[in-house]
């Protein structure tokens, strides 16, 4: 079955362009369009898409993007939300990820990234960022230092490298023979020690500081 996508953007020309791009792919189907946050929320609940492509700035409605994401996260079957926007600022990228966005891609990037974002957001649990969004997030977290890595326990260092490679909490728990709750506790501790507050920021930190391929014995 194709991945069912709902598009929320207040500019018709943008929606038309996105539909044209996604229609080229047999594994993706656009099932609806929304022009503001309220309509995005209503149509998501009505049509039950697999992925919501959500613009950040839709001034006609009262619901902001972060509010839409947070409300959808409370649903019985939460939809995966990918932000598609013109906002480059790393702080905004970070804020959307903290709200619960599963992906972030910029409108001025290669159009092929839109379909890639849809697929990756639908199939993976780790937040997916386009190259430009990743670069902006790294800039926003540039005050981090690799010395913070030394504060981690050996198991925390291992978990950080694993989540940077896209390993889910459930798979980590099975691999390390611990509970998912314990994994989450370790991740909370990692966030505090390296000075981040989201999984995406932790992943960016690990890659930027060359920690992903670092051996545990080097710690």
C-alpha cells in the first residue's frame, strides 16, 4: 500500500508543487490538503494519513504547528509529522523536534528530498532531517563540546552512538538486556550530561563530534 500523505500549507502554489512531486512516486499517495492548523488537525483525524507534511507559518488559523503536533501526539494512532518550511534557523528546527516532529526539510532544497522525507519519516523512529536542516541544527548546538562525552558512563556512551545510528529504544533494550524504561532513563541522563533536550540534538551532537564510530574502549 502507498504511504498516505496529507499536506498542510496555506499557499496553493506550494501545495500544487508538492503534489506534483509526490505524484511521481508510486509508493506515495496524497489524500488531502489543508490550509491552516485547524484544518490539518481535523483532516488528520478524519482521513488518518500515514504522514502529515506541515508548514510552520500558516497565519490564517489559530493553531500553530507545534500545537498541531502536540495534539496529534495524544491521538490513539499518532500520525508522523514532517515539517516542510522555509525557516532555516536551527532554533526553530530544534523547537519543532522538541514538539514531536518526526522530520524537517526546507522548501528550497532538492524536491526529491520531499519524497525521501515522507519515506524516512514513515519507516523510522529516529527523527529525519534533510542535510540543510541538520547543518542548521548543528549550528544551533555549536556550544556543545566533545569533553561532555567524557561525563557519560560506558553504557551511556554506547547508547548515544546507537541512537545516532538510528537504533530504536525497543531494539536497544533487547540488545542490552534491559527494559525500555531503563533505556529512556539512560537517554535522559545523556541529554543532561551533554546539554541537549531532544533526540535529534543528541544525534547531531554525536555525528558532529565524531563519536559515532568511536570504540567503547576509547572512552
